[in-house]
């Protein structure tokens, strides 16, 4: 007969080791944050980091990071293992790719994977991803007609072998990007990120006396499976569909999804979504799947760890369309529709779980890439500047929506000072946008107003990557829609929501970001809540 006390001590020990493993990947991610050259990584946390077992199954992820990076990385490691045979993996190796279909959906994201050895035996893989400021080509934007125009493509290959960096790859990169020092610096930061993870893991295993992670992996996966199965069994069974219309590039795009809850898993199918676009707004399925799984996870089991076992309960399928774009489709702005996928999926779930799903929000980040330069005949500096900005979240069933919050991506907003330091631009205004949240018993989150100008003697082109300009976020359960976004110059000239455009010297670009939808009948909003809105300037008129 087994000793119950002994079993309890074993489980406690496993839980402690699991927590240690999470601390390992957190230090891994923080290494990237502290050493990255690009502001999108250093200031906004546009990255992911995780540890995988020798079979390529994700054991743990860092809290720091985005769903689009973490959940694509969970699949990408298997692609690395298929491309590089075990007998060609050595201690000190680091592998790299930015292949949109094998990595995270577009060329600007660099994914690195490193094997981790202990006493000559492969015990784990570390993986990390980060968005770099430039990959050459047309630049970060929707104007490319194929992936070949969007920048340099790096197939799965070795960045370093046995600790020796592939300097040929470094030279090729340096010759193909506009900001070589930043990009090359980020490559080394990514490699260092995995190296720190490896060192901390080996220290942990030696300290505890582990020869492999097999036992710990079994503990993690078995507990996760049991918890996930319990949650799915409690859900109503059936299928529910939803459609969402977005701005697209030059015409609206319809996204469609059917969510089916079975006895032991949940399926999402994107049949009915519009075909691929000729513009760079297409989304590879690896990225669409990442955000569909994130939405399901938020709804089904937000408190259960995200790892290979929890992700295995979700399946995502689609015919070829704009959410399942195939090579050589242009995919630079895949994040726009990828970020709309959670609202699409949650809208279907709202029919299965009425009264429990938040209203639609701004969804896609309002990213802007600025290419600044001196005006003709003037001296100055050239620079590539990337900003991440967020609109409002949808109202929740019992709470107002969060304002200027990057849901579902989870990145931080870049500080103005850091952004201005990277190039000759001035941000004159960055404030909440009054009246932009949809009315309801619970108000939608507010967007922002951002005003940007080149410094004296400079002008800039910018790549617009915006949505919800012509199709605002819908409210739910009687809530009103959020207010649509606006892109214009300070003289009133309207600009397009997508594509490269020019801002002449002396003119200011004004971005008015969309608000989130409201939740519930506006007549039920309390007088105290309305008074609070007015006192804080969230709502400026006397009566909504």
C-alpha cells in the first residue's frame, strides 16, 4: 500500500519544479526585453519565450509576450525539428526563421529555437520570437502584391552552430535592411534570450538532480488535461456561427467562423470567410489559429496554464481564404485580421453562453510605421519609427470596457519619449478620445487621439495599418456600437486607413482611434456612472 503522505510530498515537489520552470522562461523573456534594440520589443513587449520538451511540446511560456507569438511558437518548434535532423543538432546551436507559414505569420517576426543539452543529452528546446523594425522590401505595410516584395525571407537555418555565429547570414541581413544595427542587434538579443533560458534550466536540473524533464512534463500535461476536460464537459454542446465585416484595403472583408463544442474538444472553422486579398492583409492559418485558440482559452479556461496539453483541446480549420492564406500571398499586415479573430470567435460563443461575453472592441492594434527624412536640400537624419497604439476594448457584462488597451495582442504602448528618441518626429498629443466608447449599461472603452509631426526640416511617409474606420465595433445585448476611427491631417484632409502615404513638412497627422462597443441597454446605466463619465471627461455631452 502506498504512503499518501509520500505521494503528497511528490506532488508538492513537482509543483515547485513547475514554478521554477516558469521562472526560467520569465528570466528568458526579460533578457530579451533588456537587451533588444527595437522599441517594439524593448518598450512594448512584442515578443514571446518558452521552453519545450525534446518532442517539441510546449511545457511553459513566459507571461511576458503576445498570444500571436506564443501560440504560433508552440507550433513553429515542430517545423524546426522537421527541418533540422537530430543528428545535426549540437550544443551551442541556435536556429532561425521568419517564414510566415512556419513562424508567426509575417516576415517582421524573427523566431529562434535553441536545443538545450545536459551531459550530452538533449533535454529541451528554448524558443523566442520578436518583431524587428525592418526586413527590407517595401517596408512594413499592405502595399505588397506578394510575400517576395515584403522583405528578406530567411528559411529555417542555423544562426549559430556550436556557438559560432553564421557571419554570412549577418552580412546578408545587413545588406538588405534599412536599420542594420537595430536588426542585427535584435538577432543577438534573441540568441542571448535562449542561452539564458538554457543556463537557468541546466542549473535547475543539476540542483534538483534531474536527468530529463520527462517526469515533470508528464505532471504538467496530465494536470492540464484533466482540468481542461472538466471545463469543456461543462460547456453546452452544439455549433454556433458568427460573421464580422471589416474595412479591408479597398473594399470590405467578411470574416466568418463556426464554433463547435464537442464532448472533449472545441472546433473552429473559418468556412465562409472572404477569399485571399491581392493586398498584404492576408493571414496565414498559423496566426489565425493562434488567436482563435487564445479566444477559446479566455472563454473556456483562462486560469489553466497555456501549454501543449491545453492547446491540444482546440482544433482550427479553414479552406483557403483571407484567414488561411497560402504562399506567395502578401501577409505583412496579417495582424489586422488575426486580431479580429477573437471578436469573431467570441461572437459565436455569445450565442452559446448568453450574458457572459464582452462586446466587440477595437481589435487590431493601430500600428504605424513612419519613414522620416530631411526635406530636399536640408540636413537632418533618416529613421524608421514604429509605434503601437490601442483603441478601446468592448464593455464587459458587468464592467465598462478598458480604454486604450491592446486586446487581444497584449502589447504595451510605447512611451512617447522612447518613440521620439528613435527618429525626427514630435508627438504633440496623445490622450483619451472622449465619447468614443459605445453607450450601454456598461460603456465601451475609449480610443485615443494621437497627433504626430516631423521635426523642423523633415517630412515623413507612413504606413497606415488601421481598421474599424468604416466598420465600428458592435455592442452586445442592446449596447451601442463604439465610434469609428479617423485618419486625417490637421488641415482636415482625410487619409486612407491602409497603405503608404505622405505627410509633408509642417503638417500633422491625427489619428482618432476607435472605441469599444457598449454592453446592455443604455437606459439601465446608472446616474452615478454617467456623472462619473462626465466628471472625468469620458463623455462631454450632457446626455448620451
